[in-house]
C-alpha cells in the first residue's frame, strides 16, 4: 500500500520528464504561436505589440525567433539552455508588458506564464539525457562529462544519507 501511495513502482527518471517537458512545450509553442508568425508575419507586423519600443517589426522578429526556431530547438534538445533563455525572455516580456501580469480575466497572460515557467525549468536543468545536447557532450568531451556526472551523483547520494 505504501508503494502505491508513493507511486514507487514508476521509474524515477528526470531525463524522461525533461524529454516530455521539451516535446510538449516546444510542440505547443511552435504549432500555436510559431507557425502563425511564420505564415502571417506581414499581416501581423501591422498590429504587433511593441512593449520595448524597438519597433513592431523587431518585436515580432524576436517573437518569431523564440516561438518558431527556439521551440524546435527545445523539441530536439539542441542548444536547449539558450533556446529556453530566449523563450523565457520573450514570454516574460509578453506576460509583463502585454498581459500586464494578469493571470485571469480578459486578455490574461496565463499561457505566457506557463511557457515562462517551463522555459525557466529547462534553462536551469538543461535538456537531459534524451537530447542532441547530451549526444554532443558525450562525443565532444565524453569521458570528462561522464566523470563529472558520476561525481555529482555520488555527492548527491552521500548528502541524501
């Protein structure tokens, strides 16, 4: 009964969790926000918000970079921390200046807030094992990377005791 309550029969892997987070968030961001900016850029630029006063074209260009390119990078896990950083900046600006920090009501920023939370989590954690980033690190500085990872796990386990 105790293992059922704790769900200890499920595998404990943060790597699978990071993969799911990257794929779900990246896919949603691309399909809902990236594609519309790619296909409707010229129509959108006429009315796109310019909260930082850099010009609507530059604001939309940055949002397109974040929502289209960075979302795809998140999905495959390539340059994950940088991609997550740009998504976080874009969604923080949208939440703060466009949605005025409102989580409810008309024109709320709940979606921007959720994308911001996911982007910050990925920025802090990195892509995880199931990513292009991990494959590149394994081949580029492989032995050092794995040694460092092993030491971190040993320190964590020792601290947990």
